[in-house]
């Protein structure tokens, strides 16, 4: 669970730091940042991820940097830092497309869709693309996020209840196949929230 993951990562990060394992230290910091993001502790998540990103950049690890940049884009989106979020999105997409990194690409497209919600056709097209990439490569966290956010964007833009419900039920089925109880409950809540009532 998140608390256990946080405890474990918090314990190992200093060990990596004192033994000179810079890459391992950065990887653990980025993972801790993701755990903090999942717990809505955005400021702490940004601190950990930016620390990791600096190391990845210094060591020329473009793949790791692109993956972290996609998550930093999410953080800055939640904080309302639109321009900063877009910078990280474009950085992640530029490298992610070049290196064929489906997780980075899907997550960055997803966040870009949310950032462009004021342009609904483009936003939904990007969100569908994020979901397609995640589905084609079975990137679990990106796939669950894609289903939830696509259903949300469809609702915001006035799509039919049937279309919104179909996307949400696909997400629910995926969560159940994976045995992901947390995501299953999220999709059930989305279905039960009255989004699909006429």
C-alpha cells in the first residue's frame, strides 16, 4: 500500500545517497514522488521528482527524465501552474516519442488533454490517444487514468450518457481483471455519481 511504499522508499533513499549510488537514489526519489502524488501531497512530490530529474539529466538518462517529466506535468497541473505543466508535457513527449516510451507518452498526452480542456475537440482527441497508447502497451496506471479522465472529459463536453458509461464500464472491467480494488472503487463511484442519468 502507499504508506508501506512510502516508508520503504524513505528508508532506502538515504542509504543510496551515502553509498554513492546516484542513479538508484534518483530512481527511488522519483518513485517516492509518485507515491506522494498519489496521496495528493503535491509540493513534496515535486521536490522529490525535481531532485530525481536533475540527476537523470546530469547522467544523460533521457528515458528516466521523460518519465519523471510526465509526472511533474501532472503535479504542476494540479497546482494550477499551466505554463510549467505544458513545458514538462512537451519535454516528455519530445523524448518519449523519439525513444518510444509508451508510459511517458500516454501520461503526457493525458495531462495535455486536461490542460487544453478549453478546446474540447482537441482535448478529447488527445485523451483518446493517451488511452490508446496505454491500452496498446498495457501500461496499467496510465490506462486506468485514461479511462477515468476520458469519461470525465466526455461528460464535461456534453457527450451522450451512453458513450460516457461505455468508457467507464471498460475501465471498470479492466480494473477488475487486474484485481485493482482501488481503481475498481473509483470507477464504481464514477458510475454511481449520477453522471449518466438523463
